[in-house]
C-alpha cells in the first residue's frame, strides 16, 4: 500500500470502526451486509471489518481489546461482512479462522444481475478467489476448513420468499446442486432468517426461520457432510412473534434452546433433531 493510499485507508478505516452500518437490498429474505464495527470476530480476539469506498473496500483485522489495526488491505469492488440472520449475527469467517468471505448486494430474485463474493486469507487479507454468480445470492455458511462455501440462492421474493442452499467448492470453483433436507427430502424452503447459532468448531449452522401462516423451523446445516435438516418447532405463534425468537446452543452442543425474551419456549435435540416445547 503506498503512502497516499495508506492515508486514505486510515481515515476511512477510522470512520468504519467508529460507526458500523448494515443494510438490506429491499427484500425481506436477506439480512444484508455490515460495514464497519463490530464486523465478525475470531476466537483470538481479532475482529475483521469492511468499509466500502466508491469503487473499493477497505478490509482490516482489528484487535478488539484496544482497537489496534493489525493489518489492512484495499480490495477492488464493493463488499461487506455478510449478516446471516435478522438478529444481527455476522458470518463469513471459517471455523479455523483462516478464511474470510465477504459479500455484495445482488439483484432481487427474478431480475437480471449478478452477485459477487470475495474469499480472503486472514493472515494477509489478500483475495484468494473472486466469485461471480448470475442471479440473487447471499452468504449462508462456510465449512471449518474453508473447503466448502454455502450460498443461499434466492428464487422468489415478496411476502412468501423461496430459497435453496447450494455448496460452492472453493478448491475446484464448482457450484453444486441444492442441499436437500434429509428429513423431508425438499430442496426449496421458505421463510425469513430470524436467528443463528453455530457449533464451537463452526461445523453446524443452525438458523431459525419465521413463516407466515405456519410454525417456525430450524434449518440445521452440516457444513462438513453437506447435509441439511429442517426441524419444525411446536410453537403456535404469528410471524410477528416468530421474528422475536432467538437461538442459544448449550455449551455441550447437545441441545439448542429457542428463546422468547428470557424464557425458553422450545428445545431441539441436536443429535436426534427432535423438538419439544419447554
């Protein structure tokens, strides 16, 4: 980074850390992207933040305890840290902490356009792979070793959005077919991503979806085996009330608690995928 560019990056990065923003692309299915603080955090206390400039993005690794910028890089294109649920949970960081995935905004489902992703190595923040896909996509999860990226393909927008999750092999650059629900043999699902909880190693991604006129469900994604399980929750709540639900994974990882405020209203056994009211 030259001196002039470094000065510009420093000013923009200071603003990014001071004020974080998030946005959506006008459709209820996508939680959007996050710019600036707090970014997404790693286990070692480092947080990765992105701040968009007119034609590029400043990406930085910041030590959370004192705000020191450990390293930064300017990436061509407009990217942000992907949000994976409306509870504000950020995503994009692999379980081993070595890979960071940034996303861009794509078109609304059914409209012409492309969605872009940038895959970075966290040690240097250099771009390892740039991904360009036709249509409307968003980040969903990444396997612990960053071998597989899981992307949500948005098929239909509106009040009853429809989507499917597809794996992208980061080693070969190939996009796979939809990950089929092992419990109901369905590839396409509907709902709004409300909350996210992940296993400590990053292998399992649990997403709670709210639905209009139906019960909420948890989408359990095994990012290693590329398998998914949809678990209907025994809760009679309107979609508005479902939007307030949150997830919390027990320390042992054996149970997933569904909370409404401070109360646990349902529990999912993560080994059998059975759900019960609490």
